[in-house]
């Protein structure tokens, strides 16, 4: 049962209902706006703190980055020096071809031109520092005495670890008989 009766006109009651609903929804919208502003403010402050931390880390990283570039330059210098060192060591390890030709020329000179070198090959056996190189000589001589003198002159030069006469044979050059020879010199 009703205890009261609303005699207000319908237009006034409708306005009153609209005002009541506006107040309720305004309160909700105001709370939502405050929540959004609060959430945005916390996100913004977290962003600012992260940006400040990133800047401080960048400042701390700058010397490391400079060192990294310096290390790259130093590594390139080290690589170049190592290449030069390996070249110098290989040149020191290997006998100079010009020196070998000089030794051969001196030994040939001791034979008074009675021997000629037709072919010279150089073979490096192994890749270590203690590896032996072998020089193979072949050519033509006037007689066995010239071959023996040449072999003895190479041995007396003390430029080789061993001088081995591998083979000799007869040959005819034009009307002149001669001797072919093959020898190996290790160093």
C-alpha cells in the first residue's frame, strides 16, 4: 500500500529523474576520469624513471663503447703485426733463393765451366719450422770428374744438410759425349 502520492506534473518529474541520473553518471564518469588520470600519471612517472635510468646507463656505457672501438683498432694492428711477423719468420726460416743461386754459381765456377745446370726444383716437405726443403738439380757435364767436383763444391759450401748424387748417365750433345746428372740437396 502506498503512503504517499506524487502530485507533481509529469514534466517536472521527468526533469527530476534526468537530474538524478545525470548526478549518478557524472559521479561515475568523474571516478573513471580520475582513475584514468591516476593510471596515466603512474605510467608517465615510470616512463620518466626508465628514461632517466637509460640516460645514466648510456653515459656509463660511453667509455666502454670507446674502448670497444679502440680494441677493434688494436686488434687490427695486432693482426697486421702478426702477418708481418709470420712473413719475417718464414723469410728467416727459408733460405734465400738468391743465396742458393749464389752457392750454385760458386760451385759451378769451381768446375771451370765443364758443367751446366738444366733444371732446378725446390720442394718444401712439411709445414713445421723443422721441416726440410729439398732442391733437385739436373743438368749436363763434360765428364764424371766435373760432376764429382760440382758435388764436392756443394758439400764444402756448408749450405746444405746433405748433397746426394742420385743418378748419372751418358748423353751425346751434337758430336760431343757428356754425362747427365741428377742430385738432391737438402737444407
